[in-house]
């Protein structure tokens, strides 16, 4: 690690080297403000849950009572930052094939915001966690999704086209919203204060996904059964991102007060008792309920008489947890047929190689309804010129 930064300015210099290495042109950011942002008021002053509840929130890492807890914070911040830079590496090439000028703008804005979120996490590591933090901040710029060495598997997966991107921003970025929300009440105040601005920006990512899929449906070019297979692909990926069942790390993160439940403050006000053994399952359940509602909204744009789109069960095509590698249907039931029957079932319910061939032809048509660019968006310069 020859370029280990000792100052924030050193890290910024290394960040610009990373942009050049992955092929992201800084001009695509237009007037976007790549800066560090905190919402200290929203973060709160008092630890809200866990064994340290009622004490002042920690403003420096040395105030954190145990090294194990500091290590857990470093790990959480590192993983969050890693996903942000990985997303840019996964998506950067898509600007060249944006179906409309608006989509080019939206894709570039999302990548700009992801880079700002990565900056924010690197700043926390550099500022609050000494030599350990500086090492992890530099590693954020050294791993690469294209090499398959980002920390979470979902962020190493190829994203060859915009249908993947719309499903990704609809479903995988929505997992990100939940993760940020659960960190927003952290006992480590600089981390909690980082979450408010990030959540505001994340809402645009989710809107891009839902708006994109809505425009795909309205165009009536992509067959609905093909669209459903891509929904199944990315929803199962997102379900995995909530972590293993009965997670000991989630348990201790709650005990230490560094990561809470989804809507922690509302649950505390309502007196909802916590089950520290099922925190990941609880968050995944909230997420699942939300995307069911979002897909129901999409169904309102389907042609009359069309088969409704759906969200597959949490057990379907899982790569971690109790149902890892189990053959479960989209309804969540264990599949009891033969290997050949299972292959045929997956052929009908999961994105397949021939779908990619079909999509290459369909993308030659106006497969997504256009969305006009306002003068303000044009003036922002985000996305550059196609």
C-alpha cells in the first residue's frame, strides 16, 4: 500500500487517481457538490438503545469504550464506503448507452452521489480512526468490482445494460436506504450525522429505479415475463444484502448502540420490544413489505388483462442464510421435483443468457418512454454530453 494517505488532501489526490483508473470523467459531475456533509441535529446527543443508552453519544473514537466496538464501527463504515465506489465501477460504462438524455443525467447524478457517499465514509475513517482508518480509506480505492474483490458479492456483479440498472436502483439501492436508516441512530455521532444527507440523496436513486421501470412498462416493448425474471434476479440479490439469519454481529451492534433497527426511534416511542436474535430478519421483512407495495404500484401501469408483476419470496434463490442454495419457489416453498424440472423452473423464473440476446434487439427500439429534461437539469451539466 504505497499510497497510504496521511492527510485528507492525500486521500483526495488518490481518489482522483481512482476516477481516472476506472474511467469516470470528472466532467460528468457537472455542478454537483462533492463535499462532506453532516446533520448534527438529526443525529441526536444521547445514545438511544443498547447497554449505553442514556449516555452522551461518542464524538471521537477514543470515547468508544472498547476496541472491539471501534473495530465494528470501522468495519461498518468501510463496508458502506466500499459499496459506494463499487456501484460506480459497476455502472460507469452505462452512460455510453443511456436510452434517453434524462437517463444519462440520472445515471451520472447517481454515480456522483455515490462518490460523495464514499467520500463521506472515507472522511470518517481518515479523521476519526487513526492509522487503521487511513489503511481502510485507501483500500476503498484499491478494490475493484470489475476484478471481483469488493467486499459484498452483489457489488461485484456485472451490470451490462439499463434494465439491470433500473432493477438495481429500484431494489438494491432500496436495501441501501434501509442500511443508512439503521445507522442514522448510531451511538457514534459522526456516523449518525452522516446519514441524513446521504438518505436525502439516496431517495433520488430509488426514484430513478421506480420511474425507470414505470417507463419501461409504459413503452410496452420489453415482454413482461422477461421483466419479471430480472425483478427476481435483483430482488433475491437484495434479500441477501441484509445478512445472515440470527446474526451475532447484528446482535452486538445493537447491544453496543452502533446500529439500530429500521425506524428505531418510532419503535422506541411505541415501546416495541427488540429481539436481538432476529434483527436481520426483521429488517429484511420491512424491506420486503416495502418492495411488495412498490411493485403493486407498478402493476397499475400494466396493460389491461396483463399478468401482474410480483416480488419473489425471501427464500427464493438465496446465497446466504438458512435457505442458502436451497431450491425454493418464488412463493417460498421447497421445490420437490427432479434436477431437470428445477432447471426448467429456473428457466422460467430467473434471468437467462438468451434474455440478454433478446434484449440487445429490443434495445434498438424505443424501449423506455422518454422523460423531458428541464432547463435546470440541462444547466447542471451533470452527465456531460452524450
